[in-house]
C-alpha cells in the first residue's frame, strides 16, 4: 500500500512538471497566433483553457498535493494532522482560503476545463 502511494505521488509530481511545460508551450502558441485566429471558435476555447491553466497555476497545485500526501502517508505528526482538521472546519472570511476549499476549487476547475479542452481539440 505504501509503495503504491509513493508511485502515485511520483507520477503526480512528474505530471505537474509536464503540465507546466505544456502550459508554457500553449502560452507561446497563443501569443504567436492571437492576432490571426482571434475570432475563430476553436481559438476562443484555447483561450478558455489558457485562462483555466493560469488559475490552476495560481492555486499552487504542488503545495496542495504535498499536503495531501503528507496526511495520506502519515508522515506528519498527529498535531499537524489535527491542525489540518481544524483548518478544514474553519470558515474563511479573511480572504485566505483553507486547504479543503483550495482542494475543492482545484477539482472544480479541472472538471470545468474538460469541455473547452475537447472543443479546442476538434478543429473543423
């Protein structure tokens, strides 16, 4: 069980690195072809995917994954796990979102990215 979690953790870390490089490639493509393809429908979907990827980058996905795997592996002391549990229950009115809300936001963002990504991939 422990080795499976470690392999999943390593795969996710490598996937986030690949996501960052592909995000850079997409940024360059959009920058290069923005004037020529601005009004095309598929390019509008590409712009939506670009916007969502920027939001995903701002969510600091690596930090969220690290926190999740520290709790799942049990590497954190019990006090830190209790601190994470109290952070999940705390309401955020100060503008700084807690761990659970950030995780839910990332999952919601990923689910919303699927449709524009598929529509952008279908070139007429």
